[in-house]
C-alpha cells in the first residue's frame, strides 16, 4: 500500500483471496499480488498490496480516474485466480519441500509439470525458464500428504544404492587382489624355479623321442 497521508486516502477496495488460490501459503499470496500488479497500469501498480489473505487497492481521492479502471482489472483477474499456475518457490512453500526435492521429483515424474514459463530478471537482459504446476495437482498432493511417503521411498532407495556401491567396491577389491596373486604365481620359462630336477638326464635318455 502506498504511503499516503491518512486523510489523503479515500478510495479503498479490498478482496479476500480464497484458500483454494493461496493454498495456505503467504508466498503464493505474494505471487498472486505480483501477477495482478503486472496487469495494472504503471501508475496503479504500487496502489495494490496484500496483507495476509486480503488484497487492498488504495488511492487518494484525486486519483478517481485511475482507481476505478484498476479495481475493475483486479476484480476481473480474481475470477479465475484459483487456476493461476504455481511457480517453484510457491510449491516449495506450500508442500514444505526443498529445491533439491522439487528437482528430483520433477525429474522422476512424481511432480507433474504443467508447462514452462519464461521471465526476465528485474534490471537484467537475462531470461530464465522454469516449470510451473497445476494448483489443483498441488492441492491434491497436499491433501493426500504424499510428501512423507516420497521421502521414505527416497531414503530406502538411497540405502539400497549405498549397499550396491559397497558390494561393488568389495568385489572390485577382491578381483584386484586375485589378479595380483595370479601374477605372482606365474613364472618366466627361464626362471630356475620352473626347471624340473634331473631334466637334462631325462632328455639325454631320449625318452621324449
């Protein structure tokens, strides 16, 4: 809300964000605010603010010409606000998950992407692209409480991978040790240790002819 003098602010309108829109997340509520501000004219953007789950459009009485169009834009946008895609930082807050979990579950298909979105970072030419999620899908995950199940599955998979890694390392050491032992038992033909005792006499007798 802009910092007007109390007696200067006479045009005020508020809207309560439905729980199905915010999904219990203050970060999601802030995201909705930013989405609505993006649809407003530049002169009206900072006149819209959010506190808890309530949006407030506030302007001085002298801004009546800007106030009514802005209020109309906000009211219209809120009609389908519950379908606004959930962005990464919002889903992390809603499901109380880490970025690493979001990436892993997105990669293995447990988190279904609803598409991608490309935005330009403030004050920079660089653009970034990220996956977004269907709010109803996110709500279903939240209601079913499957995050704990996924974490348990990941823990079991990690333990199995460690077991396999230990076995592979042990097998590699055993094969290396066996190979070393085999080399030490092989002798060169000219090695005295390979000659049989009395071989010369055996050959003189012509027993091999």
